[in-house]
């Protein structure tokens, strides 16, 4: 389900999350602190990138088709994996958000600029070409700009044999 809440801009709030069993019993409960960003100040924000890994053709179709697939926590990929990364960005209303991505190698040098497309959920999506990368450790750098403001997120990953 989806809910909309009005929260105080620039303040810290806490969510109380409760996990219940089918019969209503409380299985777990915790508080999650969160800072509410002030996007009126012309700042750009990027959410944590969501990494989707498809190891089979069926999984790849699900990811590409927008089927409800859970993001992967793993950052170790084989060269046969199909890796897609969605990123949600926020900017001041009325200012278009421009997203770019590249793969960084050792020493932070850019190896390849990647095209950013629109995924099934309407979010910017990057296809990470792990099949063309040698075994090693890399960083996916995602940049967003709106006007003169910008933000950057990085996702380290490893390509294994």
C-alpha cells in the first residue's frame, strides 16, 4: 500500500514500523529515524540506487517488464548476469532533473559513460555492462543535476568469473 504524509521540512522524524503476522500478532517493531529533506532550497537529492540482477532469461524479462521484483543486496556479479540500476532523484519543482552514469575503474578513472534510459517505473535506469568488464572491482557513479545544483551516488561492485 502507499500512503502520503505531510512532514516538517528540514526536521528529523522517526517512523515506528511494525511487522504483524496474518493473525495480527506483533512479530517485530522498531523505530527508523529519517531527516526530511528541504527540496525548496534548489538542492538535488538522489535516493539509494536499486540494483536488480537477472541470472536467467525469465528473470531478465521480469526486471525489464516492470514486474514486482525485489532489488538485490549483492554487489558481486558474474559476467553472464544482467544488471540494471534504478535511481530516484528529487529536485525543486519545475526544474528538470538530468541524470548521467559512468563506470569507474581503479584510481577513480572513468572507463565508460553509460546511457540512462527510463525504466518501467518511470525512473532513470542504467544497464551495467558486466559482460564487457574484466574480473575486478568497479564503481558505478550516478550523477544528477537540476540547474546549477547536483548530487552524486556511487555503487561499488565486483565482477567475478
